[in-house]
C-alpha cells in the first residue's frame, strides 16, 4: 500500500515512520514546487506528481494550507482523505465558523468583517474585549490581534488598514473567559467507525503550544462525553475520513470549540508513546481502509515542544519514559524543532519527570515546563 502526503514536514515524516511496520509506503509532496520527495531525507524521487497520484492507494495532507489547485487535482482522483471540503474548512476560519454554526456546535460569539469600519458594529454586538483573526494563513499566534478596550480601536484600525479584507476577511470573536484549553483528537474511517483519544490539556506561550498533558487532569466522564459528542457531530457532518483535532475552551462544565485541524495534530503527539496506537498510525489505517487501533491512554503522558533551539542535553534520555523526536530542521525563532514525550504511572510521577527534564533543557525556551511540573506533582494519584 502507498499513501501520498501533501506537505513534506515533520508530520509527513512521522506518518512515514508509523507506516513502515504496517507495510505502508509513504511519499510526500513539496507543495511549493510539486516535487515528490522522501518524507525523511527530503530527497526528490524519480516520479512525477501525476504518477505518484496514480500509484497511490490514498492521498492525504499534513497541513491545511495546501494550494487549492493541488487539492482540486487530488480530489479528482477520488482518493483524497479527508475530502477537499474538510481540508478547506481548516484553512479558512470563515468556512470553519459556518460549519460550526450549521452543525450547532458551540463556539465563541463572532462576526465576519470585510470592511474595516465594521469593527464598530462588532463592539456594539460583542463588547469591547475581542480577538480578531485573519481568516486565512494564521497559525501559532500569527494573524491575530486583541482588543481589550474601545479606546484601542483607532490604533487597531491603523494596524489592519493595509489588509485586503475582501480577499481575506477577519473573524472577530468575543473574548472567552475560559478555565483552560483542551483538545480532542479522534479518527473516523470510511465506514463511519470512530475512535477518540482522551482529552488533552494544552499550555500555550505567545500563541504556540508548548506542553500537552493527556489524559487531561480532572476531566469528568460528562466532560469527556460532551467532547466526544462534538467530535462525532463534526466528523459525521463532514463525512470525514482520517484524524481530526478539535481545539476547545473549557468554561465550567461546558465546552466551546476554538479551532479545527483536519489532520494529525501537535496536541496528539503524546499518543506516540502514551497510547497503543499513535494518531499517525490511526490516520494511515483510516485512509487506506485498515481497522482502527485502540486509542486508550496507557497512563499520564506529556508532550513538550522544542521550539527555536537545538542546544539541549541528549542526556534527558536518562529519564525513564522519556522519548526524543527530532525533526532535523534548521533552527529558526519560534520554529518547532522537535518534541519530547514523557510517560509515567501517575500525574505526580509525571510532574517529577518534567521537573527532571528541566535540568537538561534551557529554561528560556521552555517557559511553561516548571509551572506544569509543579502543578502535576500536586495532583493526587
């Protein structure tokens, strides 16, 4: 079996590694030049994109911002999973909001802005505490602005003045006073079977995910059930095939959906060590038609992103249950260079291991690590 992945980054690389034991050959497409490459070495392969499409059993994506012309070509093969419509939902916040509203999925109150002076109407309707998001090409905190009082409006309008809002509208959301950020990663196959991983708790810094803990601590059966209902509603509503990540805000006992990612997701990386079947393997199983694997957690796990640095001690591998995943990229500020998975028998032990991990990594690049370690250490077994 062969799967062609649009995008040649770390997610394609991890799909390749997950496919090897299953006998699934994974190729990747460098979407900037339509070249088919090896997902790990990035070496160009002696095959055209058209030939790769023809010889593949399934086509998929590692990120949602694949050029639409490539998605349209892939869709014509009738082998693209998830579908082009599902991928485009993840690439466009306006489409995303329309889908959430059409399926009655709870999300933040919002308005779509195509003309800068409509921001006054947003304040009247939503209040003066707003999150403004570019509808396309925003990620890791980019393409987002905050309004915390009406007095900031002239400055904000000036900052947004050069944007073409007709081509790329803004989605203006009411700022949510949430308790914490959670995500649910799940998978749906071609026959509609669904499996979901436990909710993960996510800690962000400057708009980027730094640490995920799964299963998220202090999650009631009711909250997990609400998250799973949201996932099923979305996955069935899109006739989705593959792994889908749903990012949510917990507000008391309720959940609001923040974003969708129609692909394997950073907050699901813990599953590589902490679950019987990783999200990468389950994604491949879904798109080629193999039975889905068990998604239960073996115990508490944490995923720690390595962002913008390579200067850390590999001696961190001395910590039992600690696994390094290095992406082999050139160091750049705010770039995800790799991640560390840590598994434990209890949250307290997980906190102790994260505290130990802090001795091997530079604290300035891991600003949330110590705080999360201290919090986990105080959770009763």
